[in-house]
C-alpha cells in the first residue's frame, strides 16, 4: 500500500476508534479502501462492519462494499453470511432483502431475482424492492414493468428515468421509451434554465469541485451545482440515445444520427467517464450501414471517456468492422 494511503487510513481508523458509530467516518474509510484490493482482509473488515451497523443505506448496497464471488469466494461468503444473519433476525425487512440481492446479482442474477420475489410476497408495496428488481432482472419486459411499478410507488432514485429509458428500449416499448426520453429532456431544459452556461464547464472531478466551490457561497451550494452538471450530462446523453434508437428502428437514419451527435455533446459526468457512454444507438446505426457516424461518435466521446482501445475501435468502424466492445 502506498504510504500516503496507509497514513490516511490509519488516521481515519484512529478517529473511528474514538467514535465507532460514526457512519460518515466508516463511509470515508470505505471510499479510501477503493484503492485496496477487493479481497484484502482490511477492506473486508470495514465492509462487514459497515453492513452490520448501516445495512439499510444505499452505500451498504453499493458495488464497492461487496466483492466478486468468482475472484474472492471466501470474502464473498463472509459478506453474504452477514446479510443472511441480518435477514434471519428481521425476515420481513424489505431493505435487508434489497441489500442481499444487490450483493448476489453480479454473480447470479437469477438467485438475486428469487430473493426479491420472496421479499415482495411479504412487501408488495415496497418501492425499493421493485426498483432493485427492475435494475437487475434479465428479462427486459419484466424489468420495465418493475421500474414502472417502483415509480408509481414513489421511488425517487436519481437514475430511475434513465433505467426506465433503457429498459423500454430493450423491451421494444416505443411509447415508454419516448415518454422516458422526453421527461429526461424536460429535466435537461429545466437545469439549463437554472444554471445556464455553468452546465458547460469543462472541468471534471476535483477540478470541477474546486471551480464550483470558488463560485458558491457554501459547500452545500457547490455540491448541488456539481450534481446538476453531472446529471445534466447523463440525462441529455440517455434522452438522445433513447430517441435515436427509436428513430433508427423506424428507419430514419438521419434523425438517429442527429440524436447520436447530441448524445455525445455533453460535459463530463462521473458515470459516463467511469463506465463509458451507451453504445446502443451506435450499434443500431451500424446495422443501418452508418459506420462513419458510429466512429465519429466514439471520437466525440473521447472528450470525457478515453479507454486504451478507443482508437482501435474507431479504426475498426472505419474499415468497417464491428468491434468486440459493441457486441456487449
């Protein structure tokens, strides 16, 4: 472990020893542990302690608190044992079932869906269970239905509309896809009316935070601004991706290409920068023979997403040839 990280972790652990019930400190330690190997005992210790104390939080369900079963089976078993213990103590608690399913889903979606189905028998109006089911269910039609049910029950997850848009595309539900996309565009327009050109700031990460803080009268205001900048980019990207897919499936390549360009004309967002932009519309256009449009799209996305194989993918599209990444 690098000395700077070790020193920071030790300092946080010393603070935690004096305040072991601090959720904020435990979250900060988990964030720092992102630089530690998933199966490292120290990281597993902190993950387990957090789940024991705060199992109903979004952080307890986050991927970085869990580990991959195939790579670290013993560590995975310890974490699942903790979720099983918690659920045995409170078998009707929907949030505990949601957390358990979130752990299992990356390695066994069918079993995760089973966990949620059993919990829904006892808690049919638990919006969180429907939300989790919609997020992980491999059946697009059922995923869309679950997300719609979650929304009807009042779920307010920030990514819900984008999940609805993607599920509608995969379920080939044009009405639901266009509705979700148009709602996203309305949110994009609302953000523009509030924040104006601030949404176009090119900075990302710490640099974006520094600029936001320098122009804000408080940290809370700066956090709101940074969140708005990220959400604007993410929602705009998915709105145009969704509408473009609908256009492409209707055979309107020109309209689909315009939406593809708009989907790449966004600022930095941590989700797009980390996981990459959607390739759904680019694939649809390749199927229509618009290879150069897909290649241009990847080149434009390099402004916020630049994985090592990107140039090779662009060249393959120019040939034209379908890159492996596009098949995922």
